[in-house]
């Protein structure tokens, strides 16, 4: 079975005004689809055909000769995860178990926000800001280009795509405003809590 291209979990205009329908049309419909198509072309007829996307990412990460496959498979995985990290009417302070863990591991929600904003704004070029579980501790990390926590043994809880194509139509070069809008209005904390396990 080829890797499937997932639908968005909401309508293209559901995240407006924070992320516009036109952005999602290009970002999901062109960029994400392109990564899925290139992954499928690369695995066709190989021992990775029929494996799930996470297994393909991990296998490609372990083989320096599969850098091209890794870039496309990891981006396909990262994007499929990213869409679920957002919802209309999301963002702000979480509650429940995830809030308790953020309080314990960061010393409060404000400290988490500071760390996450710093990860997203200080990343030079393209990449991702993540909230991950490292063994039993929550951390904020950043990854460049297609790199992904699943290649390094971390459990991703939440991510934000800080490639320019993710925000340029809505924010131009104001990445900091995009990160702020994500944290205040879009984060799907229920999804993050589910990923805690």
C-alpha cells in the first residue's frame, strides 16, 4: 500500500484569520502532497514499500544513502502531525494532565511559551519547533529542515512548522507574530495530551 495523503482535519478556512485558506491550500495541497508523492515514488519496488510512514522515516534516518527519501518521508510525517496540532478556537493555557506536566517541567506555562517562541524564532532558515517527551520529561526542541523527533527517540506532543511557506502569505517575514498566533489561538491541547500516552 502506498503512503496515503491525509485530508485536513478541518475546513481550509477554519483557522482564519490566523492561518488563511489560501495558505492551507498551498501548504497542504501542494507542499504536503508533494512530499507524499515523492516518498511513494522513492519506496516503490523497495523493501520499504508497504511499511508505515514512521517506519520509513526511521529506516531512512539510519541510512546516509537515503537522505532524499528521509527528507520527503519526514516532511510527510511532520506535516500530517502538524495539521492535528491545531484547531479553531484553540491555544491559550492548557488544562488537565498536559498543564500539570508543563508546570512541573518548565516551571509554568509562561516559561513554556518563552521556550517555544525562542525555538521558533531562533531557528535559522527552515524547520520546526516542537514540544516533545524525552523519556519522562517534557522539552522544547527545534529541528532544521525535515528533521523530526521520531528519528531521535523523542515522543512528539506538538509542533509548529516554521518553514517560510507555512506563514508567508499571512505574515510575510513576521515569524514571531505567526508563532504568537499559533500559541494564543490555534494549539490543539487535547491532541498534545493524547500524545503524552
